C-alpha cells in the first residue's frame, strides 16, 4: 500500500462548480499535511497547509480527519485557472525523509 | 530573495553518456531534496541532504545515480551511463529545515536518446 494515495482523476468540472478531492495516508503517526499544486510542465508549489481544525483560504478549504487518516481539499466556484494537478503531501516526522508526496489528482475546469 | 534554481533547464543526451544536474537552493535552507518525475507520474523521491549529516540515499534507483552537496549550498546529481528510462524531469527542492515547506526549482528535463 502506498503511503499517500490519491485518485488520479481527471476530474472534469464546469466553471463555477464545487469539487472535492480526498487523500488517504497510511502512517497514523503523521504530523503535518499540505496540498501542493502543480501546473502542466511546471514545478509543484505550496497551495496550503492543512490544520487539525480545518482551514480556509478564499475558495479553498482543507480538512483533516485523523481517525480515518484522510485529508480533503474543497474548491468552490471553480475557475479555469484552477486546472492543475493537486498533490497531497504528508510529513511523517520520523526518520530524515520527512515529506511524502502523493501522485496527484488532476483537475480540468471547463468553460 | 531568489528561489531554487536548477541547471540546465533541458538536457538531451545519448544513451550511455554521463550527465550532471545542478541545484542551487534558497540561501539558508538546510534541507535539500532531489525528486524524479516521469511524464504523467507523481514525484519519486531520490535523495535528501540535511545540513552536514549523511544523506538519505534510500530513493536512488541504482548505483548509476549519485549526488553531492557542499555544506548547505549547491548540490549536483550525477547519472552515469544514462538509459532511456532515465528520461524524466529532475526536480530539486529546499526547505528551511526537515519537514518545513519545500520550495521547488523549475526542474531539469532530461531526455536520453
């Protein structure tokens, strides 16, 4: 089983739609969690951290469910510019190789 | 300040040749990571440097791959006797410390003919 698992998609949604991605992680000792965004043929960039109480940044909401070991990302009022691959990232905080990246979920927002 | 930079941005080489990829991390970042990303795939961890500690080489796919880092500065990833399956984008990232937000460079696109 992969340490971090994501549905690869693609998720094809119309502009203005609400879309949600889930990500599951296998190590219950994981400490911190992030969502990164990667545009086509570009490097990944941090989108937002995920806090235990859940957090919101504009149209983006991230939530953590430790009991079920998953994190989610909700995007409201999708824009064309949201089209990208969203990478789930987990910090195991053990050993020296701390961050583990999921393979990503591809989102395509259509006009 | 400047972000993570990598060179070259593109490298085309013939099978069997050696290549060297370079990464300049953000100044003051103690942690540096190398990843490989094949077309349409996720990030594959290769190697991790933290300060002056011995690197974590657990992700290197074969002994043809090696990397060095001088102190907390530049790192080079060397691939010897390149194979076609080595074709990928090689991404470097740095962070202030282990577990902190990683900032990625633009990557080096390697094509082995």
